[in-house]
């Protein structure tokens, strides 16, 4: 897929996200959390773009910024070349039709007081007020069938379904408006392993039949290998490596990526040589100077403590690392 | 039909049938409300029809006592010669109407303000919640007494007695909105960070629709619980105001004004004029409150007792 001529669909340019930090009248000042630090990514049409990283590294924050739930503090987000991060709900309407989201927790993402039919009809009623009842019902049934759901579920409430079924209903809701781009925020991490594959397959089939582009967030590297064609690895609010999936798994360059990949259990028992890292992830309230990874990096030197590395092409992958740049690694 | 069957088979109905307190208080509330609704049919006299009232009948004792009795008047008569039973039935009607409409007004104001301040947050939230703090620091009765007394002084007792019901609904309704606003706001704060609200925003839904269609239905159970208790509170407030002479006028007595009108005669031996309406009022309030307590226990599983 990556061999096709790419046309960028979503461009994320120097996006920063800050939370807290302000102190108002009579309210104590809150610590400033730097959740995203100058993140730049381009997602091409047809990509299954995976975002990996450990908990708290800003994956979901980036997803929410892209979809417009938390507009970024700084930087631009463009959709097909048009800036969308500063639009009002109304101005955004044409883009909301094309960009949808699937959430992590299938138990919280469906309104418990609405039947499946009500949940699925709502997007159509809002975006196509002229559609007749019969047309809406036909569309709902078609989408339900396409994700492998039984249309007889429509009159039931979410609590009557299992996690996997609910997640397929969530996917159906995201597909109702025939979007081009879907942000999936850990859509399978709350599911049983046997159901994970099923939901992944539904998503891959939908991609094939509807020409979807995914931004897929996960911390399961085997899912990335199976599902994604491009991967970005995040650490503490910064992208440290960006590559095609094949290259990343074959030749990880960034020390963090190497450590991450070495932690994947392997069937043949060869995975005992973990790259051991010392210490803990620093807090986003007090970022380390220079490269955010230098406190735990076995290859860090003085330059890493002073300067912030930028993503640079190094042939196979793009890395933000001085050690790779200088050939020390 | 099917929905009815589902409802009758539900846990809610099962727990209701098991709970004796709930059963008794529910049947008492229903009996009293029916009696009030059907007052024109079941009351032996019409206390509003002046031609049927005879001053010579005043202060007759209930028929089971030794004093002056008359078999036409089961519970005796009040100082104006009205049949006490009929007056209580009609009075309960007025008390219930004021209670229910005042609570509807409270709920409307409180739910609207609670939804807005919970969902929008920031300055809107701070403004309304400080307003609620101010409102709560003034007791309902104090606000009501001042407003009603000023109204009565400014426009005269004549106009006041015509508008008394509206004024009472308005004053009690406005004075107690913070109860609702705070409860609703707390539930909205809990609901608005759930993913289904995010999903609604991603779909491009307007905030108004998200609040009304997604968040409000999920905050209904606490609203239901405080509504029952607030109806009882509103009836008490009305009775207290009527007792103080700021409520319903003498010719259209509510339970409170009936209690108050008998109070002057209590030392001359005519105890029934005060005591019997008081017992009715206490039964009404107590059963509504017990029902509300039961509802709160059932709808909030975290409070399950033993």
C-alpha cells in the first residue's frame, strides 16, 4: 500500500497540547502538563497509521486533538490541505462527516438509555435532515450487516450485548456517515483476546470495501505488525520514530523503539535478551531538558541533555535521536 | 402491553412488593391524592358554596365525641360552619396543587441551570453556583415571607387572595431551585466525561442536543428521587406560610390555613379544627417522604442496606 502514490489526508504540524497551568481568581495554580510537544505527522490516504507508546505518552491526546475533541494549544491540523483545528462545531460539519472515531471502552461509548437503532440513526438525522425514515432504516441495516451485526439487535439496549458486540456497534456508528478517515483509540484493548481478532478483521474489511484511512492507537505491537502499514512510536509527548511497519520491525533505530520491540514475547524463546532500561518515565509536568528520553537512554551524552532532537530521515526510518544521527548507534 | 409486562416483572416492582413501608406509604399517598382529586364527588358538602354554610353550625364537634354534635358533620365543623371533612378534602387539593406545581417550577429552573453549569463549566458554572449558594443561605420561608408580605402590602389583600395560588407556586418554586441545580450539575459532571458524550460530539451534535438527548436521560433517577421529597417540602412550606397568614385566604383554605384558623379556638376546647387537618398533613408528608427514601435506596444501588 505504501508503494502507491501518497496523497496526504491528515497533516499534523507542530502540534502542542498543554493542560492546566493557569491560576484564576480564588483558584490555586495547577501544574502545567505538557502532553504533546511539537508533534508532526502526515497520514496518507489509505494508510493504516498506527500510533504506539506506553500509557500516558500522549497517544490518546493526539487522537482527540485530531478529531477535534480537545483543540491543540499550538500547531495546525489539516485535512486535505484545509486547516480544521480552529473551526467551530458548525464550520466543522463537512469534516465531521468524513472523520469519525471509535472509542476504547465499549461499555462507556454507547448511551445506555438509547436503543441501538436510536444510536445509529442519530448521525444520519443530524447530517441529512431531509432523509426519509425508510432511507435511514435501510442505511442502518446495510451498515449493521457490513460489520457482521444482526439487524434484529436494533431494538435492544447496549447492556444486552457483550463487549465485542458493542464495539462492532460502535464501529457501525462510526461508519454511518460513510467517513474517509477513522480514528480508533485503542478499540480492542478492552476486549477479550479471542474477540480482538474478530473486531480487527471487521475493521480491515471495512477499510478494504470503503477505502478508509485509519489512525489506530494501540500499545500492542503484534497488532501493529498485523494491521498497520506505517507506525509512529511516541514517548512522553514526542514522536521518537516514524517508519513503515516492515522497516520498523526489521531495523528499529531509536533506542526506545529497540527496547520496546525487545519486550515483545516471542514464540521461539529467543526473546530473552531484553534491552533493560533503568528508572521510570519522567512526569509530563516536569519534562527533562533536551531529549525527553535521555534520562533512561543507554547512549545519551551531553548533547542529548542540552538539545532537543528533531525527526530526521536516516534511510529506512525517521528518528529523533542524536546517537543515530551521529552514527554512535 | 409488552412494556407493561416487562415493568411488572422488573426488579423495581419486586422490591416494591417486598417492602412493607413502601407498600403502605404508596397506598396512603394514592388514597389521599385520589380523595383530593375526587373531592367534588365524595365530599358531603361544598365548602366554597356560601349558600350551604350556616353560621349556627359553627364549631360542632366530631360525631364520636360528647360535645355538640350533628350527624351531618362527621368530623365536626370549623368556626365558619363548614363541614371539616369536606374542607380538608378541598384543602388537600389546594396543598397538592401548590406542591406539585411549585416542584415543577423548581425542577424546570434547577434542571436547566444544572445542565448548563455542569456542561459548560467555567464562568457560567461559577456564576450559577455562587447564586445557588446565596439562595441557599437565605431560608425559603424568609424569602417567601418577605416577598408575600410586600406583595400583600403593595397590592392589597383583595388582589392577593385571588392570586394566592400563583404567588405561592412562584415563591416556593423559585426559592428552592438550587436543590435541583446542584444535584443535576453533579450528575452532569460525572456523565459528560463518559465516552458516549465524546462520541456525540465527534458526530457533530450541537451542545443543546447532547445535553437534552444524551446527558439529561442519564441523570433522571436522582431527579425523580428529589422530586418526591421536594413535593413534601413544598407542601410543608405552603402550610407554614398559610399558618402565618401569608398563604391561602380563609375562603379557600388549604390544609395550612385550616390548621391556622383552628388555632385560635384550641384553648376554648375546639381542638378538632386544628388537630384533624394536622393529622392529615402529617400522614401526607410522612408517606411521601418514606416513599422518596425508598425510591432513593432502590435507584442507588450503592446505598443498598443489609
